[in-house]
C-alpha cells in the first residue's frame, strides 16, 4: 500500500496523528479519542497523561520525567564523552551523525554544508523557500517540522510546566530548556545536565548549545548564512533575517489592545506593552559602569556607547522582572506592576554584551555592581 501509493496519507481530525491505512486511522480515533477512558487506563505516576500500553507509559516516564525502568531498553551513544541516551535505535543513528565531521551536501543558496540529505532539504525549505506548513493555532507562529511545533506548544502555551526555576519565576515543560535556562541565566549546572560546554576563543562567551555557539562565532567572523529570499540581503542570525522580512517585506501590523500603538513585529509589541503598560516607570536595565538605568536594553547600549566609549558595550538586566512581565502577558494580564511589590533580584540578573554576544556572570559579581535595592531609582 505504502509503496504503491506513497502520497496517500490519512490525518486525524483531532490530533496530529497520520498514517497510510484508513483502518489504522479508524482504530486510532476509536481508542484515542472516542473511547479514550476505556482503552487508556495506564496513568503516568508524575503527570496526568494516560496510555493504552504500559511500555508506552514507561518510555514516557523516562523521556519526560527521567524515571529509569529496568524493562525500558536504552540505547547510549557510543562516542566518548557523549552522554546521549534514547529508547529509539533509529533516533540514536540520527544522533550519531552529529559527531561526524563529513558534510556532503552544500546549499546552493548560501553555501552552508550539511551532513544528510534530509537536513539539506529541510534547510532549503525553511531558510530559503520560507516553507513552514505547521501552524500554531494559538499564536500563529509557523514551523517547518511538526516536532518544532510540538516543542513550541509545550514551551510557550502548555499549562503543564513541571520545571520551575528556584531563582526566578521562569517555568517550562521541557527539561532540556530548563537546564539551558539554569546555565545561561543563573550559571548553574543541573546534576543531570551532561552537555558539553562551548567556550569562545575570542571572548568569554560560554554556552551548552552547539547551534548558538556556531552563530556566536559567525558574529566574530561576520559570516552571513541567512539570506533574504525577497532582496538577497544577508544576515548572521535567523532572528535578524525574520525581523528584516517583517519590517521591510511584510504588510502585517500588530496593534496594542491598550492604546493606539501599532508595529510590524511581535517583539516590538511585547516590548511596548512591557515598557508602557506593565512596567511603566520601572527600569530593569542598568549600566555596569555608572548608576544609569532605563527601560530597554537598546537605550542602555546607546548610553554605554556615548558615555563610556572605551568600555565594552554591555548592560545588566533584571531577568526576574522581565520574566514576570512575560508570564503575565502570556496569561493575558497587561495590568501595571505595583512599585512597592518589586525589588531587584540580583541573583537572577544577567550581564548582556553587544550584538549576539551574551555572557551571564555569577551573582557575586553583579552584587558588586548593582545597589541591593533599586526601588528608589525606579520610583
């Protein structure tokens, strides 16, 4: 069936399940949606998710909650110093390609070299053709892969955020995202986080994400892999390319529901809501060289460039305050914060460098720079 009619795909109307046989789709619908309580009786011991088969539940508990079960066979990466483990052998084979230096496929548009034909095809579709068929029904964001959409929904819109940061209000449903937050924002390594650290040879930037490290190095070398399909302009990061398209080539406009403000990007709208409505009068950004504070990072960078011309362009940001405002926006709450209720959280502040170069310093260093309470400055 699949060999003779590879284009025939049946999609479930209730979820993202797809298959090549209608009988399989009918069975899926009956067991998963129509009579779920009858067939899905095995409940995860951590969350409320249920499963039809115990092995599926055990795999879920290992992948999502880190619970080891003797009956779940694990496949470990054979490469030295790599702690990657999965329950799927095929996924392990794909992972092993990350350790290979051979890149056979070169992009005809930007020259980027990729290891597999699959990643090459995905790169062309997403980065140069703008093909992102997977749409988030909540916020309208688009993605090239279903897995990217699922990760987006779990991180941005899921109410089940079992990983709560003890240093700031940040919470997420993704363990890896939580570990990354701890390291990048608070310089804390979780015991389970065995990822390799990447240190920049040109500055003090450190990260545990290889992709971010590569982008950071491209900033030093001025390598511009991201090309606008409309005008051919090149950019170092995908985010700057997306921003360029929104400002220059898009006719879409985002409006503030609190006032008449309009802009072309969601990022600028969120900044407007935070500065003008949520944190109006508060200044979570501070110059590391003097007592200057302001509401946005851009203004703080301008201050450093003009007033401290011989110093590195960077600023200090109160991450807990920014995160609290973001969480409130996600919940649809745009009400102003009350000044007497907010005190600077020095342990969650970050030192942010210029451009794409970001480096978070230990809180002990920050406490030497910041006053212990900025309420008087904010007020």
